[in-house]
C-alpha cells in the first residue's frame, strides 16, 4: 500500500515538473539566414528539415527527435543551432548538418497530447505506428521488437518496427542524407536515459567518453547495449556503413537540457577535425602495441 502511494506521488511530482518545464521553457527561434533544405517527408507529408552551417570537408550530422515524444530534444536542437550559427567563422573547415526533428508526425501528436503523468510516451512512433529507431535494414531487423524504459530500462513494451527494414519515409530520408552528404560522424539525441553510447567505431568511442565526462551521463558499454535487445537500430546501421555513431540520452523529456549538454556539445564538435581518420589509425596502432 505504502509503495503504491509513494509511486503515485512520484508520478504526480514528475508530471508537475514536466508540465512546468514544458510550459516555461520556450523553443528559441531559428536564425533567419541559416541555410536550410528538406531531406524528405513524413508519412503525413510534413517536410523534414535540415540546417547547414559551413561548407567544409569535415562533415558532422546531428539528428534530434527520431522518437516524437522526446520533444525536449527539439528545443536542444534549436539552442545548438543558434550557438553553432553564432560561431560559424570557426567552422570554416566543417559542414555541420542539423535535423531538429526527424519524426514531425509523432512530435506533433506529443505536443497535442502531452501525457505528463505517464512519463511522456505518446508520440514516440511515426504515423504508421512504427518505432523509427527499430526500422533500419540491418541483420537484426524484426517486425516486432522490444522498447525498454524506466530508471534502469527495467520496463519493456513490444513495438512495431515496420513490415521490412527501411520501410518508412523518415528512415529513407535520413539514409539518403547520410549517403548523399557522405556523413562520417553522426550524433543522435534521445531522452531521458541520462547515458551516452557509441558504436564500434574508434572515433565514436572517443567522443562518447568525453561527452559522458562533461555531462556525467553514464557511458554505456556494448554489453549493456546488447542487453537492451534493440533490433534494426541506426547504431547498427552506422556500424555496417562505417559511420561513427554517438547516441545521447538526455536528462529531461520536456526541457532542452542545454545547460547540461552545452559544454559536451561544444567540446566534442572540434574533435571531429583534430582527430582525422589517419591519426586515429595511428593512435589505435600505438594503443595496441602498448
Ligand atoms: Zn528515444
């Protein structure tokens, strides 16, 4: 009985905090003159936008809100866009691509029906009810798979992953962008697991380590990730396609998390240039020899 009362008040508290954060923290507008193009359309034919800063050879992609219910990531994207645009001159050698919302249909639903007292789960999927981060054409792809959540990912739900890999327009749009721009480093933003995860790529592991140090988010290892039993993910797709992949699970569903992630975002952006692929190979060889 006592446990249930505690749970009830816990939910009430989290819900109220969520409501206030969502209401009080506005999304900063995007600078007017920033270069933009559409990468494709959602199921409901909403445009999926990408913003570009710089025209250099070091190409980095930042993707937010693949799960539409993670609305705070869109706010984070807008803060990050404003900051990178203000630093444009420093990014001469870069092309920074930012997709603030990969799942506009889910995002729209989440904004319409914010389920504050249930952890903000409405709007996760696209308009075909597909979990987009289980929809990538990889060897592990399954039509139905597991979604884990809760403090230590102890709760599970079955989710629909599409009838086949890459079936969804949002998935296709992202893959087309990665291939056409020859993206080598990709950051993907979720919430609210408070952790960071890299794929098997050496550069990604290096970035994840720094990101984790700067934010105090847990740096999940490969074994922990395997235990989540995720299938058809962008992480796995990036491993197969030689893209360094860093996944960040922020600390708030409705807020931007900008204060917590600002320093991590700002310091890891430069490592992509400093650590060229050649240097990485050298460093790995030294590490292995040591
Ligand atoms: Zn997510």
